C-alpha cells in the first residue's frame, strides 16, 4: 500500500523536510526508494501521474542513477531541515548546508526557460523526465522561502520537547500563535498531557489542604 505523506508544512520544501519521522528518538525513513520519492512528488502536486509513470520507467532502466538521486534527495532534505531549524531558533545555519543548497539550486535553475504562452511569457521547467527533476522544485521552494519575509514564520513543532515530532511548518495564523505541526495529532496529544497532569496534581493538592 502506498504511504500517504503528511503535507501540513505549508510550503513544498518544508513538506519535503518532514519526510523523516521520529527525529528525536527512532527515525522512521519515508523515502526508502526512488518510487517513494516519486510518490511524494505526486502527492505534493509537483509531479503529474503521467510524469510519475515516466520517471518510474526511467528509474527501472537506470537503477543506479535512481539510487544516487535518492541519496541526493536525502542529503538535500537534511540540509534543508537543519537550515530551517537554525532559522526557527534564530541561529546561523551550517555553512556546508547552505553551500549544498546553492549547488543543487544552480543545477535546478539551469533547467528553467522562458516560453511564450499566448500574450505573455512563462518560466517553465525543461527535462522533466530527468530523475532528479523532483528535487529542482524542492530546492527552488527552499530558496524562495528563505529569501522572503515568510522566512520569519517558519516554526518547529513544539511537541519536540515531549515527543519525537520535530516537523517544520509555516505559521500563517493571524496572531502567529500556531504551536504544533497539526492540531489533530500533536496539538491534541499536548492537550491530553496537560489534562492528565492537572488531574494527577488535583488529588495531591486536595490532600494537603
């Protein structure tokens, strides 16, 4: 059965950084094969079903190249994750991670071109059948986010302190009060823990009064 990726990060690059679960304890890798990478791209809306079929066919013809792209994808993911954790905590990210982002970005942008579409020009991707094409959109998303005002809105799930969730997300709430990657998961668990501790504390307070 195909794994269903959680896409609650709010931006493509953050959703990509969240493809590794359990960073605070036992890591659970969600990109275990090139097919998983294609599946993520399709679910994230950057790879059409027809493009996904072509990429999988290309991967079956060139398994070593596909494996190399998968390894590159994981390295890029971890660099993006470390950069945004540093930014979220108002720290300087590792220089080598920024250099990796720049390296992949330079290759990605070389695959963009201007095309005439009706009465205007559009910036499109070429060589979409290249095995690494999924990463081009990810790295461009990371570059666009880190150079925008929205960079200040990237957060790390507060459940990191009490569970193994360490996901990233962009806080688009009006009062900038979002604390968890998902209220349905980490948010509800945090509320349940607070209720449990209050319930345990209450009998102790009553006994001492």
